[in-house]
């Protein structure tokens, strides 16, 4: 009987483990926005990575059809789990606006009425493990 | 024995079944593992597969594997592991859900009346932040709520009536969900970024009809789950916001049938549907229908 029970447990365990699956995303990926040819560059920042994080990148903020939009430029900072793009009041994630998951090719639509004199940093932050990957201070463009 | 298992597994694969519960966070199925004083076997293995219809177009196939050790006629312990697949317009996500450790103690029967107690813990296998291709998913697609829960309760059996009351309290929140409805392109599911869940209180009243003595019984029951507070999440401005309407009562109708085809082997089927649900259901636990099949093997 004990022999039977071990076989059953092994069989069912294998059955359960074989079932783990990350399928294919079938929802339309909601790309934040597009940039029109009339978009004006208003702010820019160079990312500084934190300890043990490699890579580089820039961020550009455009005013486009009355809305501010954020774009990552030449972004090569190393990947990590659960990375987010924050618009922050400082170079640490205390007071910030979460713009969503990091997707280097995405154009991020910034919420209305955000003051860049207050939110003057862009952060790349791992939310799940609360680890800052990079920060950059926004500099107004002429 | 193996033939029965193969048949069950074949059915599971062919129909791609899965399920999770009936508007609760796990205790709904735990108490079905309660031992009975007349049980004579020391060990029981149970495997369950169920199909559930959730919010929007999401449906579920859930499995659990449980082992119960009967130390004596009064005391038993159960360990249970769940696995769930959610499928909907976001895609398909399968993952282990939670591990349960449950202790049951039954007092001696007196005048056809018996009391019992239940005490347990639930440990999540995930932080409730499963994604598909880097895309954050709502809790409806997560296999666990990402909380360590404790639950305790009591059970009273009188003749064929059975009443159970259980409180489930999340006391460690490991939930790291990062779903924002405003970034998702759909309003089917509320934002649940860094979700914080409140406790539940569960009351179940059932009656056991014996159709064929020692063979087949039917157990219809009413299951009420009261969510004891508003859940909350962290919005895009890093502020914690209550999800208004997420507290309140869910009432389910459950019918459970048990067929013993050998002294040590049983098949159970369960059909459950809610009659009343909360206004807002961010936890993704609500099912409009659950159909479950369970096999018990004692030795």
C-alpha cells in the first residue's frame, strides 16, 4: 500500500509541475502614445545607474498636441524584475508618479497637470523588490 | 487504482479543466477535508480538478492535491497544494497558488451532536504579480493573492445538519501586484497595484441526504462569505486608495455529492454558484459557476 501511495504522489506531483505555463499575451499591448512630427522636446535627462547596475540611457520629454510624453532614448540599462518608470520629486522613490512597466520602445503619456519643477526626476525602479536601478534629473530644453 | 487515476487525468487533459473556489480565499475547500469520527484509515490522498467561470471572459481550471494524516479519531492534519490556470483575453497563465496546512480536532459525539475546530495557515507560492510577456495582469489571472493567512473556526454537526464558521485573516501581505487599469486598455478589472486584502468570515450551513447508505450522499449547503473591510491598492501617485464596494457579503449555493465505490475510495462532485456578490470584486475570487470533481483515496 505504501508503494502505491508513493507512486500516486509522484505521478500527481509531476502532473501538477508540468502544468506551469506563461502563455502568449493576447490582449492588445496598450502603447501609451505616439509622437507626432510636431512634438517639441521640453526636458531631457541622462540616467545614472545605481551600484551594481550596468548600462546607460537618456530620457526625453516632449510636448505634443497639448500633452507631455516621455520617451526613453538609447536605453541599454540591464534588465530586472518588475521594473517601472517613475516621474519623481527626488532621486529616490518617495514621492512619485508611476508611469507603468518599463518598455524601452514605449512612449509614456504623462498625466495632465504635472509640474516638472516638482517632478523633476525620472527613475527606473524595481517595485517588487524595492530596488532603484537608475535615476536622471530633468533639464529644461531651450 | 492506476486505471482510475489515468481516467481522471485523461479527463482533465481532454477538457482542460481548472478552478479555484467559490468567492473565498481558500477556506471554502479546506473544510471539506474535515475528518469524520468514524473514519478508520490513517491516511487520505485527495486530488481535485475544477472548472470556474470568472469575471469578464476569464475562466479557470484549478487543481489541488491534499494529504490528510489521521492521528486518532479526533485529530487530523491536512497539507494541500493548489495550482490554477486562468484563461481570458489577456492570455493564459498557469502557476502554483498556495500551500495550506490545516489541523482539525473533533470532540466526542454527544447525543448525536459533535463539535469540531479547525486551525490553519496558507502560504502563497507567488507574490501575485505574474505577468505575460512583461505585461502586468489583474488579480483575476493570479494563482494566489500573495498573502500569508491564518484561519480558525468551528464546526457543529447535529444529526444530518452541519454548520461551520471560519475566519480567514491575512496577516502578512506579500502581494506585489502591479496591475493598473488605466494602463491596460480595458476597464474590465480594477487597479490592484500593491493590493492589500482584508479578512473574511465564512459561515456554511449544510444538510446531508443519504441516498444509498455507505455509498452515495448529497450535501446541499449555503455558504456565506463576509469580506470584513474595504480592500485597497496603491494608485499611480503612490497613494493608498480604498476600493469602495469591495467589502460585504457573498452568498453561494453549493451542492456536493459523495460516491464511495470502495471502502477506501470516493469520488466527490461539487457544483457552486453565487446568489449575491459584492459590488466590487478586485481579488478575482468570484466565480459565477464552479464545477469540481475530486477523488479520495484512503489507506
